[in-house]
């Protein structure tokens, strides 16, 4: 076991209960502090990869290891509390205030209330929302971008070493999205989490990834740094690159 | 105005009826929540099992409530009369809406919220308590609301099996065709239903996420509602003072029986220190007998002929002494004691309108036989079924009616006769309506009907525990003549006088003294 590798996929196959092969022999490693962005068409198995990591699913064959241990060996509750998850639909609890939402995992972990409160203030500041304004509000009183920020804050509240993000910026307008990309970098520079993110947007992948994977028909067809991917000749990768708008690729420096 | 006067005159009784009604509904609804919510959670988790559970609840819901109460009276162990079986029926009715809405509420939760809960590492129990139940709550409260409002309604019918509550007034009013009495029970029942509906509707809105800014308001309101309800229930129980040892007096569901029950109750209250609880208006012979057997009541007035044929299924006899001794023996064998007859014989009376009697010169049932092909008839359920009822009557007198008899509530059949909808009915010889509605009683010239002497029947066990009960009840022995009974029936049925007042005046005339209190 490599001390630096946090997540390992070792010849993972996944067959859905319906019999459809979703993942076909997928292998990769994510090292501590890396941001892996997985790109692919809808329904290509990107979300399945995330769900395999926090044991919402288990592989049909092969092994998914988190911190060196295969996921079936983990207590799923313990595993999930070590992994922050930002859902595509955000999934804030509509009956809880923003403060309660962010404090969910710390509360599950039995933190004392003053510490939860302090953590919540800190995180709201981190994601750029004024704590005194937002802590007592309910999710339906927030805009889509604000909810995404809260979803992210909730995922990292108990300081998990790993964060999974499922198209977290998918439903946002381009300006808000760019703003959140910027926030993401600022936060990631501070926190150095291991991140696995799923996206269908190559532009977003180039903006955020330290490592970029391309999925096609259940197979990982490319896995490398964004720079190498950008020069690739494989048609299955080129089709994503060609779909990019004819403006300069939004890079970290451009934001 | 009459209605308000009635309420004011009976405020203690009203309050206790409302409390009983509310308590019945509350306990039934609470029990239904305790049962249906866990079942609903299971049903939401396991759709196939859920379908079975919901089907069962659905079937329970479709059985008409009166039929359900009827089943339960006869059912062993769980059955009988009184609040316990009524609760059982009310709980069964409340199950479906609560369970269905629990399932719908849980299944209707935004998938993303549930997924987020799982992904954040909630255990199934934490997910249920922190996410699923709170989000399903408005839907569940809506189900409770349906159940509680339905419960207030169904609880009025529960009075039919002696569970008390506001239905008592309605049933008594129906059997006396007294609108004031019906309204006295129906109006508060309707208001109660509206109040329950409004308060739970408000709670439902308060619990919907987004509508309520602060959950603390909801919690505070819940506590306030709970305290208010407890106070109402406890306060009215205190007013009606129903703690302590007591005997329970029952009666069947027609005016004479209610009057006799009231007489029995008052004579006990006047001459002993026993507390009396009234379970009047229970239902027919069958229900009253079951109640006495099971101990749900301690005493009621039965008629010898009815006991012989309808309860003990023995062949009809026309000899007063023979009937009384056989009935006494049969009751003794089932732990019940017959006390001396009250003095009147409430035999069946074949009734026609006085005008018809005069026009056709009819005096006896034999006289009417040649005319039967043109007569329309209506009979009560019991008369049609009984050994000493319709079948034998037709055979004995060779009656051939134009059409099959209408089956009708006994009291309503008097009205039907008076209004000309039917031409001949079988009533009771002591019914006050005979005088009030100008009806004519045909003589039973072939002595078909057996004697129906009114006798107090008391549980032997109760008599042993309270020997003074025998002395008290025997003060009525032989003191009520047919005329006296018909007059009291007339006072209640036709003059719409209060049963308690009529009974009190009668006891005063008999010289039954209240002990100085």
C-alpha cells in the first residue's frame, strides 16, 4: 500500500442489478491532495464510481480501496463520515436551517454544540456566505449558487480527508460557475483535500483538475494531467475537446 | 332556544358527554398513531408487505361502522359493549389514513435529501428520525387529521354499544323522534369535528417546511394544545364525578326502556349510597343481554316473553307463572337474578288507525283477517325475526298481507302508521304514541302473544356485593301499571318531556324518599 494513495480502483467491474455493465475493468489511483476530475457523457458510469468509493455500491469484481482498505471491509457509516459528498442535486434538508444542515455530520459525530456552531460560522465564511445572514435561513430561501456553497460546506464540515463531488456546478449559470470554481481553488489551496469530481464539461475539468480521466462506455480511456490530455490524439478524447467552445480554454490563471 | 335551554339544563351531563367523546377520539387516534406509524414505516421500506398491510387497513375501513360495532358486541374476548370495543372499532378506522399517509409521506420525500443523508453517513435509524419522519410529518399530520375528524363522527355511533359520548343524545333523540335531543348531541359533535379539523390543519401548515420560520412556535403550540385538552378532559370528569364504586344500569334503545332504566337508576340513587352509571339506549335485546352477561352493565329491565324466546330460545308459552319460573331458572343458571315484576305487561300490540277501526268496525285481530289483502304493513326487525313474532301471528290468524312487510325502526313505524304510509304495525301495548297518535290496539282474541311482564334482571354477583340493591329495586315491584307506563311513555314521546323529570315525578308520587344529603 502506497501511503500517498488515498483511493485505488483495482480492475473494478460493476454490473447494475438490471444486468447492464456499467464499469468495465476500471483501474486508477488518486493520491492525497489530488483533484481527479472524471469526464464523460451522461450515463457513462461517472456517478457509479463515486458511489463505489463511499460504499453506496460494491464492485461486482475487482476492488475499491480507500486508505488501503477494500470498501467491503469498512463499516459503511464510518467510511461515509470520512468522505464528504456533494450531490448533483445538492440535497440540502429542507426542514433544517442552513446552520443545522452544515452541522449534520458534526452532530452525528457527537461534537459539543458550541464547537458545531463555531465550525458552521467558519465554514460559511469559507464558502463566502455571511454567517449572521445565512445561518438561520432555510434552503428554499437561497439561490442555486448559494445552495451549492452550503452543500460544499456541509460535505467538509467534519473535516473529511476525501471529498466526492457529483457535477456540483452543473445547474449554474456560467458566471456563478466561474465564481465557484475560483472559490474552489481558494479553499482547496487551504485545505488540501483529496477530491474526486465528476463533470460532463471539459472546460470545468481543465479549470479544476490536477488529474483528468475520460470515461467512455464504462471504460477509463484516458487518465493523465490536463496538459497531456489536451494534446491527446485518441478520437474518444478529441470529441470532448472538440466540443469545447472556440474560446481559449479557461485555465486557472484566466479566472 | 329550546336547544339552548336543554344545554343549560343538562350542562354537567353535556360536559361529561363531550369529555367522553373527546377522550374516546383522542385515545383511539393516539393508539392508531402508535400502531399505524411503525406499520407505515415498515410498509414504506418493504413495498410488497406494505401492499398487504394497506389492503387489510382498506378492508377494515370499508366495513360500515354500525356493522362493525355489531360484530364486536358478539365477538368473544375482544368484544362486548362499552368503551373498550368502541375504542377497538375507532382504532381500526383510524389505522388506514394514518398508515397510508405515513407511507405516502416517506415515499414522497425528495430523493436527493434521502441520498444526502445516506451519503453523509447516517445510520438507517438516524435517517428515519432526522430526515424521513420530519419531512413526512406534514403528510402524516394530514392523515391524523382525517383519522381524528372521522373518529369524532364514528364515536357518535359508538354510543350504540354503550360507549357514551355525544351519540347518546342523538340515539335517544332518534328513538323518541325528538329533534331537540338529536341536535343537542349532533351540534356539539359537528363543532368538535370542525375544531379538531381546524387545529390539526393549522398544525399541518405549521409543520410544512418553509411555511414556519420557527419550529419553536410549533412546539409551544403543541404543548399548549396538549395542556388545554388534558384540562378539558380532567375538568369535565371532575364535574361529572365519576370516580368510586358504582352500579351500571342499562336499557334497550326505546323510550320505555330508557324511562325504566332511569327509574331504576333514580330509585337506587335515592335509597342507597351507591353511585349509578347510566348506559341507557344500548341497542336491542341481544346487545343488552350480552352487556349483562359480560358485566358491562349490572342490571336492566327485561320482559318475560322476550327473555324466554329471544334470549333462551325456549318454546312460546302463554301462561304468566310458567313463563316467569322458566325465565327465572334460565337466568339463575347464567348467574343472573330476576327480581319481582314491576307490574305491567308490555305485550305486542297490533295497531291500526282509530279512524280505520271505526270505519271498518274492527275490534280484534280476527276481525282484521278478511281485510289483510288490502293492508300495507311495517314491522320492526325484532318482530320479524322472533319466535313469537310475525310468522306465528300470520299462521294463528290466517293473515294474508298484500305485500311483504316493510322492515322499519319500531318508533318510525308508529309515525308511518299515523301518516298513512302503512296501515298496520306491531307496537308495544304500553307505548305512549298509541294515545298520542290516535291509534287503536286490536285485541289478541286468540291469545297468541305470550306475556311480557317487565322484570328487573340483575347480575347475581352485583347483588351479593351490594345487598341493598335488592331492597332498592324491589321498591318498584308491582308499582307500575300499564296505564302508568303508557302515561310516562306519552309524557316522553309525545309531550317531549325530559326522561329524568318524568321518572323523578313518578318516584315522588310513589313516595320514594331521598335520604337527606
